[in-house]
C-alpha cells in the first residue's frame, strides 16, 4: 500500500520537536491581555466620569473649590422648576425632532438621486459630504457670517429675487434664531444620513427592484412598499445617530447664538456649559446634562433592537 | 500490547453546546496510509480533522501522533502537521515563493536552504515559473499547487487535507486527484483527507472511514465498504445511484446495487434472485442506461428501484412494461429494518 | 415612442436639477467662505440691502490680504501645529488601544466578544456633553487645566470605542482559514497577528487613523472647557473663539482659516467614508 518513506531528493528532513505552548499560544489569556488596556481606558475615562457626573449632580460642588457636599435632589429640584431649563429641554427635543425629520426627507431624496447613474456622480457625492466632514466649529462660524446682521447673503438673495421685503435679523429674533440653528443642523447631518441610506440601498438585492419593475409597480409604489420598508433598519440607524449628534451638540448653538437672544435658544448642552463651567456650579451643570440620559438610553435600546432584528432577518 | 497507529484518536468527542459534533471516535491510522474521512456535511469529519490539527480543543478523548499524546498543551505549530484548506488559505499579501517559504521561516531555517527547498517543492508541482506571483494572479489549479507545495516543503509527519479539490472544476479535479494520489504514494507521508465526495474517496483512499452524526459508521478499504456496507447509511451514501433497499419482511431490508440488477437473460449462469420489474422511466446517460421502476411482488410497490444497465447490454426496454430482472445471490445484502445494521451476507 | 423619449429626457433633467439643488445647498457655505477669503474689503463689506451689488461674485480683483493677515498676524499656524500634535498623540493612543482590543473581540473572546464589542460601541454614544463637567473636575485634580495633555487624555474617549468596533469588523473580514493555516505553518497566535493579520489589516488601521484624526478636529466642547491660553488652542477652538475677540470680526481671515482647515479634512475624510459607514451600520446591514 504505502511505499517506504523516501525523503525528497537533496533535502534533509526537518527535525521536529513538539514544543509546549507558551503565552503566545494561550488564546483566552492573550485575548484578555489584548482587550484589557482599551477596556480599562473606557472604564476609567468614560465609566468613572459618568459615575462622577451622577455624583456631582447630587452635590453642591463648584469648580472653584474641591469640597464635595451631598445635597440630594436639590439640584434637580432647582432646575426642574427653572423656566430657562424647561425651555432648554423643550428646545433640545424640538431641534432634534424637527431637524431629523427634515434630514430624513432630504436624505431619502438625495439617496434616490445619487443611486441613479449619471455623469459626475462621484463629484456630487464628494461635495454633498463636505458639510459632514468639515469641523463643526468652523462650519458654524461660516454660518454666523452667512446669517450676519448687516451682510447676510441669504437676506440679499431673498430680496434680490423678491421673495421677501423685510430684513431678517437672524440672531435677534427667537424664532429666526431657532430656524437658523435647525438649518445648520440639517445642513450638517443630511449628508451623513444620505450616505448611510445609500449604503442601505446598494444592499437591497437588484432582483427585488427588478422583480417589482417587471410586476409593473409604479415608482411611488416601488418606493413606499418595497424600498422604504427594506430601508427602515438603516434609516433607523441614521436617525438614531442624528438624534445623538443633534441633541448633544454644543458647538452649533454656542457659536451661532450663545443661547440668545434672551436665552431663547439654549439647549441642555449649552445650558449645562453656562451653569457648570461659566457659572462654576458643577452640580447644577451635571444635573442639566444628565437630562440627556433618557434620550441616549432610548437611542441605545432602539439601536440594539435594530441590530438584532437585522440579524434575525439575515 | 497492540501495535499503535501513527495517528490515533481515543474516544474523541467535541460538543458545541447540545450538539455532539464528534461523538466518541476511535481511529487508528497506519504510517504512510491515506485515510479518507467521508460523510455528508455536518457529520463531524471537519471537526475531527481540526481537532487533530489542534485548531479545536476536544471536549473529551485523546489524540496521539507518532505515539505521542498531543493535547491542549501542544499548539498546532508544534504538531508537525501540514494542512491544505478547501480555500487553500494562501496568504494574499505574499508571493507564491513567500507563501511556500513561510513554514520554513517559522523554524528559522537559513535563507539559502529555504530557497533550495522552496524551489524543490515548486518544481515537484510544476509551478517553478509562478513563484513571483501573488495568489490573486494565479488560477484555481495553480493556487492548489502552491498550497500543496507549502504543505510538503516542511516535510511534515502528517498531511491533513480538507476538501482540497472541491474548488476545482470537474475536469481539473480528476487529474488533480490522480496527481495527489501519486504524490502521496511517492513521499509516503501519513495523510488524512476529508471529503463529502464519494468518487474522490473511492479513488484516493487506502481506507475510508464513513462518518455520520459524529460517529464512524464503517472503516475499511473502498472495495470492502462498497461491497459490504455495514449499515443502510453507508449503503445509500456510497454509490451513485445508491443501493436499492427493499422491504422484504417486517424486520428485514433487502439491498442490491443498481449495476447488479440486470435483465434475467443477460445474467451470468449463477445462482440469482429474480424479480418482476415494472419500468416507469428510462434515462440514457451515454455509457449506461438508468431504469426507474418498482418491483411488482414487493410489499410496497411504490418504492422506487433503480437498475443501471451498461451500454453493452442492448436489450430493448419500453417504459411502462414489466420485465424479469435478476440479482446474483452473492450481491444481495440484508439489513435490519430497526437498527439499519447489516446482517450476515448473502443469506437471502 | 417619442412621447416616451420626452418623458425620459424630462426625468433626466429632473435628476440633474435635484442633484444640483442638493449640491448647492451643501456647498454654498464653502463657496461663501472662498469668496470672503479672497475679496477686498471694499467688495466684501457692502450692506446686504444694496441690491445693485451682487455678493456672489468678485466685483473687484481678488486679494491675498486676508490670507496674509491670517498667517502672519494671528496664531493660526500655532493652532494648526497644536492640532496636528494632539491629533498625532491621540491617533497613537487610539491605535495602541483599539487594534489589539478589536482583534481580541473578533477572534479571542469567544461568545463574549460580540456582547463586549457592542458594549464598547455603545460608550461611543455617551457624548462629551455628559462628560465635560466631571472631566473639568478630574482635569483640575490632575492639574492639567489649560494643558494640551488634558485633550490628549480625553479625546480617546470618543476615538477608542469607535475604532475598536471598526477594527473588530476588519479583523472579522480576514478569512479565519488564513490565520489557522499560519498557526499550522509553525506560528504562535501572537506571531500570526504580527506576520499575517496586521499586514492584511493595514487599510483598516489607516481608516482608524483617519477617523481618529478627523474626530479630534471635530471637537469643540472639550477644548472650550479645558483650554484658555491662546497659544494652546486647537484650530477648532482658536478660530471661532480667539479670532473674534472684542467684537471685531476679521471675516476675510476667519473664513480663510475655515476654508483652509475644512477642505483638506473633507478630502481625506471622503476617501474613507465608505468604511466608516460600513462600521457604523455593521449591525443593520448584515445579510
């Protein structure tokens, strides 16, 4: 059956010794060692500060002194009846919901456009993404110049095309200031949502849309009954990220309006900054910021659900 | 003391949660032998091989290579094995030369020696001129040769092959099978070869271990397993079309191979069992004819029986008609209906 | 037939118009930055009520006046240098932490890998807004107020979780066979990582590097909270905060700073956007 074992011509057989395993082979241990630094970092610099935020919110700590005295729920009691806080909370929700609604409408349309083949598609995509890629603080300062009280190019254009006769003081009027903030959020977030939606669209198998075309479904039916349901998980992801980014944003509000005029555009983030850092009342600032937590928890749960549902569907 | 095989497993088990992927396997592979592990997908053959390679830790049981116990403490790199994966697992960032040299670098061989060995191995598989290419610039067949060169270059104690031919197209596969066999005979390295393809198994194996549901159902030479299947699973898994199994009585199944089921008039003058065979459909396959039909006197007449007539038998067969067919008594097999196990042969 | 053709052409036109509209909306602020950067003051500061003066074009010869001012009389270049140094340090920390962690989660942590991975990813959702107040306390305790080290310490809180997740995805996409082959070919797990996995993950690591760096550029909150000296600021803080001190806005120089910082970042980011998206949507896009 088997011939006598012959060595390969001119080649001496390699002597093999069975080496015992070393640390480099111990997978479970190696796995823990490799994970530990990142895990410890995250625990130390996200977990611990997070716990500290909760603790601070129950204290009268100020940034000036290092003492820490427990005041229970007093900070919460103070802010919850504070009209400025109530307004900021309401603004946070309002900005997030309105801007995300607009973002989704724009993103779905833009993704439809980008999904079609046309010349210069890559350039268009690149340009569309610029608002998302540019550093937010710099983009915001660009917008303050666009909304300038004397030189606003938007006002000029509206008047030039006879769309309006009034001169808008964007940051002088509470409603206009909010519109401005929402415009900037939408401008910044829709490219991101578009690219995510586009990724979802390319993952829809071509056979499905082709089958729908063959079945004679109209464009609107195809869109609402086939594409939209299939895109729902991915759009959910885009919305959830959008909600997180908008509701926790400080840069846009701070740079555009600083919460003004008359504190009408404060959001939780900017109010927390004003009370906690500028006003040196760490406890109250922490309490304000922690009101973001329910939003984030809901987002996290929804995200996990989406991920799981997508897995089950796969 | 019994003589030990070159590779041995003792009551080897692997459980994934509730699933017993490998469920108590005792194997003994002789030095220089080519053993094929044959079975349907999910039968545990790949898990068994991966445990021998050290890529999977057994739940229970022991593995010996060259008389030495290889347990968790002996990592794959120290087992003196070479493996060829179904995907060939070539390193995409390395040239063919560097792929083949990689196992030698691991043992710190001098550069010049490495060059000699790589070139030697490449020459053996006829890929000497492809050594500077990267895997994606190679065809399927060439990749397979690079993988084989890499396996052989270190002069391992055991070869492990995990369906290495299944990514080749049908024509190339037959040639590759022949070459593989020849090469293994030549260098005489103990080889374990996993496949679900019975033709490959029959053609390659010195012995075949047929596996199902984590257990070895039968082990033996291809001829023996084909002629004397240990149970109905082996009987139907080997052979295409599979062995016919007819209910003879409540406890007994009667088995015979389609190629032994021939028109009575062409049967050799020996002791035969005769059946009335109603042909439902005839398939012409060039080299032979396949007849599908049922036995008129069988208890269950709806059971399909297949006859395979070589092209040399030209007896006219008409669909819908019944004919007298016969099986030589020596080709009849009996199985227990309940357990599926084979009974003493030929007592029909 | 011709009617159909007309419809097709109309559809085509609608498509281009839509693409144009979106592009204009996305890009006009940058165009406005560009104009502002190179316009002469006489061309720039014309009241918006003057409808005869079209602000969307150069009415006078472009000038480099504002650019010169930015580079010669402001701390812009110092801020750029600070940003690059902080960015580089954060990138190094991120890679050192996230690459091994990503591999561990992908290959060495068994069934816990998936859950821990999701857990780490979720910390990416804990925003600076929640953490800057406790951090201001921690930073004070360590005596790092007004130090770039504060930023280097804190920025990895948003780069490490995401990059770990990103790397986990990349490592999972490397065929297991190849790693197992290398282990059989004589290498320990650690050697396999060094000689096979890392060379194959170069593009993934590069993506993580770019992501970490652009995230550093995005931060405004932490820099605003921790840094007060002009010469220690990052671009994202210095430009909007320090260039507009005292209600005197040098809009030309300001926009020049925005433009010169945003464009390179946008270009680099664009090259890697598909990979970021793949990382973000790994869950929802499976199958």
